[in-house]
C-alpha cells in the first residue's frame, strides 16, 4: 500500500508512522509538484488541502482515500473526487482549542495594550499611562457559533464577558447569552466591544459585512477575523480603517495567502496582520496525524466507522 | 470636614465625589509635597499608599481616617498611625480581576509568541514558523493562593491547565489541583511550564527564590512576578537570565519603582519588564473610589462596619 504525503512532516512523525504501520510504504514530498510522478501508484494521499487539482485526481488512478490534515475544504477538487468515488476525511475538531486560545490571547493583549507595553520596554520607558481595559463585563459577538465559536464562548464566559453569537438558526447554544442569525446580527453590533468571526467560506457568508455594519459598531470596537478572508471585501476593510470607524482590526485570514508583499493591509493604521496563525501550535500535527493513524487502521482492517468522513457532494 | 487627596483623580471622579458628598470639603493635590500645608487641617487623607511618612502623620493632628487606594501597605508609616489610633482602610479585593486577566494575557501572548508576531508584522513578513504552544494541559504553579491567586487558578482551569498553588498551610483551595507550602514547593518546580508569583512582601517571602530553584525548573519555564519585587534578589534574576536557566521572565514588580534608567533588566535577554501594570485598568479608580465612598458614608453616619479596615499592628 503506497501512501503519498504532499508535505514533509517532522522526523519524529515520520518514524512514528513507519513504526506504527510497517506494512505500508510511505513516500513524503515537500510539495505536490515533487509527488506528481508517484501519484499514479498512490492508494492513499495525505494533503494539507490546498494543493490538489482536478488533474492530480485524474492521475491518481489507484487512489481510494485522501486524508486532508486541515478543516477547510474549499480548495479541494471535490467534483473530480466525487466522480471517482474517492473517500475523503479531514482533521476537523482539532482547531477549537488553539483557535479559542488565540482569540482570547488577541483580546487580552488588546485590552492590556501589550503592543504598546513592548514598544515602551524596548525604549526602557516606565509609563503606566496606557488605556488598558478588561475583558470582565465587556461584550463579545462571535460570528459562527459551532465547535470553535462555542469554545471561544466558553472561555469568554469564564472571564465574565457578555457573549452573543450568530448561527444559521438563531437558536440557543451553550455558553452564549444571546443568539442571532446573519439577518438579525445588525441589532447586536452597537453593543459589541469585540467581534470575532470564525465563519467558513460559503455562498451565504461571502462579503456579507459591509462598511455600514462597521459604522454601527462602537468606535472602540475590535474586529478579529480568524475564519475566512472573503467574509469582508478588502476594500471594505480598508475603508473602515481609513474612516477609523472602529478601534482596531486583527486579520488572520485573507483572500490571498500569504498576504502579498506591499499589500496595503501590512502598513494600514488600525489593521494588524497575523499569518493565518490561529490554529497553529506544536500540537497541530500530532493531533491531525492521530486522526490519520486511526483512519489508517480502519482502512487496513474493516473499513468501517472512519473519523471525519467528508460528503464530497455537500463539501463538508 | 476636610478631605485631602495626595493624588489627582480625573475630573469625572472629582465631580462625582463633590456631588455625592456636598457637605465635605475636598482638596486634591498632585503629590503629598503640595498637600503638606493642609495636612494639619485634614480630617481624612486619601493616598495611593506610597507617599506618607512619620512626619506627615505627626503633622496631621486632626486626622481620623486614612484611605489607601491600593492594597500593598508596606510603605505606610503604620507605627506612627498606630500610635495616633488613626483608622486605616484600603482597596483590597479590587485587584483580582485585572491581575488574573494580566496573568493569563502574559501566558497567552508567550504561548502564541505574539512579540515575534508583531515584529514580523512590522517587517511585512508572513511566516508561520514560530514555536507556538498552548495553555491547554500546560502546568501552572501559582505562588500565593489567596484571592488573586485563586482567580488566576479559576481562569487557568477554564483553559484546562494543570494548576498547583503555594499557600501558608498547603491545604486545598478551590481551582487548585495540588497545593504546596513555601517549604515543599521545590518538588513542583520541575513540573511547571509557568510559575506566577502574587506573593506579598513579608519577612517570610523576602528573597526566598534562589538560583537553584530556577535551575530545577524546565529550561522552557516562564516565570512571572506580579507580587512584590523583593521575592527574588535582582542578582539572582540576572544570574538566571545569564545562564538561560529557564525560558523567560516577565517582571512587573521591582525593589525600586520606577525601575531606574540604565538598570540591566531593561536590556537583559530573557527578561521582559512591565511597569507594575498588572492591576491597572480603567476600572481601577472607579472601584477604589467606590470603596472610599461607601466608607465615607459610614464615616459620616454611624461609623460602624467600614469596608477593608487595616489592623495597623498586624499590617493587613
């Protein structure tokens, strides 16, 4: 059984896989381009989910299973996969802990003005005159109240924040004080001190936040996007920054990633860019490969009850 | 009734006080030096707790009550106050929320490597190769398991950290998985990823952490001191940094504050200086003055059941 990785895991993971599945033949490549000559023989392909094309699927004549070590599937050639009837599994479920910690971390460093504190420290300046605040009793609005949004909400409630959410039905969920839908979220915007989006990219969520949404927010409001970049058009974000309509924007996701050199976001006052970091920690790859290993056992044995099977028709 | 402030609150607080107590005669000074000519007539003195001397107490012949708008009383001339039988109240209890948020904020920005992220952002560098980690399942040791330490522990448990504490008896407390005393804390040092001290300055806590304590910690351990600077001698901290015995030290409190210009802590690799910020937020003064106002009502009426009365003999 030939298993092709289109990325190179660290040595400890490579040897763990080889030891755990001595009967499998693992091939690791740094990128899909280097793996192309082997795809025709691959029974299993392991990908981060952003590199496979229709052409790759066509070439992979023997492929029966594709493991995607991320959660977003919008760049996967699902039509071609569906035509071939290839099993797809992903790594959903491993993002909520790191993404919730990243969200709370961004809010706290904003409230405590840590960017200014570190600047002061570099200049050896002792000054306590910073507009520091608290998460305590501040209002948080989470766009996307699924597993990740729910974990952010759980932690936010521990800080005694007022937590509202947006989901598709507006129905209650654990850890949320109030719930809205995309159609009714407008009424909550003037209340929110922090707005965090973890929404995926779907036809329903594309470019839904307009300049007037931001104009309804507090002028001190903080907008954090760790979902997908196409939630707001870039021109909207730049106009909001230009108008200083809200306090600050932390953007972790973009239409084009990596964000190109010279992109105005890099230098725009009121916008802080982070390099799609929210789910990245040392624990990401071990958790993703743990799912892969469980599914590989299943694949090698009864082929029943895989974890995180994707319906290629629905796309999730 | 003459009430002397040895600091100048913002205008909103001044007018609130004057409106709430129209019968009182408030005098606000930027520092105690400017207030000295009025001390002889003061019935009540409101101080941040770091400026009064024995001489001031002697001059304040009519003084019946001193309100300290902080919690630390080690700089108060308590012997002179005791001799005169002056009532002392402080603002204890208002520190736990901001200090716990500050602690979690420092740990999260360390785990997420946010100082490096901001440096990258200034250079418009998109790089995800940062040694980011999680608080999830990391071990935290809190020196000082009182109200503030307990609030840090409560939040840390929400992040699913393993939380140990040090208190005077070693007996269990809410939100702590294990408890130690200053005598037994050594056994927990090799386990801790984060060590936070909120210990006050007492004869029992002075200079108790030595170089060999730090050498027993993990080489990635993070030490955060938001208690009092004299917990560790400066020479010890510098030697620990020089030896790179642990991962990083965040110091918010010092023997001498402000930390003098040119002090080696400012530039030492492995040490980050913050200007005694942990309890400072926009909500500090309103909360402190809320206690003052309640006690001023009590003082003006039945003089029974003051909040936060200090025993000048014991010093707390």
